């Protein structure tokens, strides 16, 4: 009130409340999403990877997946002679004529150990 008997009124306006900042994420909801909720995360790269992995594993199960190295190994002549013995390989100090592929060496050792009763 003022001294002359007139009354005054004061009007105050408040700004609409703002949501707290979320580190650069837009506070606008995605189209079709409920208000004030973030849309679910859709990992497109993971979905593409899973699809590609399924294709690879399906081809492998079907026997259709053969790498160039596997084809080369399959078509390569054996490095170890068929009549090579364990002693021939261990007592010789000369190097092999070519690198021995691991599957070939494993097969050779399995045969030798089986003959000697060491591999059951």
C-alpha cells in the first residue's frame, strides 16, 4: 500500500524449468519416443558384426571356408619322407629341405609315438 490509500499489485513471472544438461545430449525426445526418455541404443556395428560372424561360422561348418594357406598346405607335397624315422630326424644336424608344416609334424610324431606305445 501507498500512503495515498491506493493499492498496488506486483506480478512476477517465472521461466519454465529446464532439465539439467546431459553432456551435449539433446534434451529433445526422439520422434515417437515418450517424452523425457532417451531412445534405446541401437548398436548397428554390433548387429553387422554378428551377421558377418554367422556367415563365417556357417560357411566353416559347411566346409566351404578354406583359406589360401589351407589350400596351399593341402596341395603341398610332404616335406618329411614317408620312410623317415624319429632317430633320423633327431640325430641329423642338417636342416630340413623346407619348413615342415605343423600338421605334418604332428601327424609324424603321432605315428611314431603310437608305434612306440607312447601315444594312447
